[in-house]
C-alpha cells in the first residue's frame, strides 16, 4: 500500500508540474518543451523507450490543448 500511495503522490506532483509548464505554453512552446523534457528525464529513473524527445514534445505543445498534452504525456510515462 505504501508503494501505491507513493506512486500516486509522485504522479500527482508530476501532473501539477506539467500543468504549470503548459499554462503559458503558447507564449514560448520551445521553452515549455525543454522544461518538460528535463522534467521527464528527472522523473523517469529507468531508461526506456517511453521517453519523449524535444521535437515530439514541441509538436505536441503546438498542436494540442493543455488537457490533451497532459493526458498524452501521462499515458506515455505510465
């Protein structure tokens, strides 16, 4: 149960950080993509193919709503 709660808290913190990064993403999508890429690198401790690259993030930010971006990224990391 402890591990489940810890994972839930970690996911919530990550989701909150994504929300704050994406809040003003239309002003500077490049900076937002870099910030999210750094966050993903720190969040994912194990190397895997679920990691998103800058170009993929930038395209996602430019073409999707904030809610869609958060959903896509959360699906990708889980």
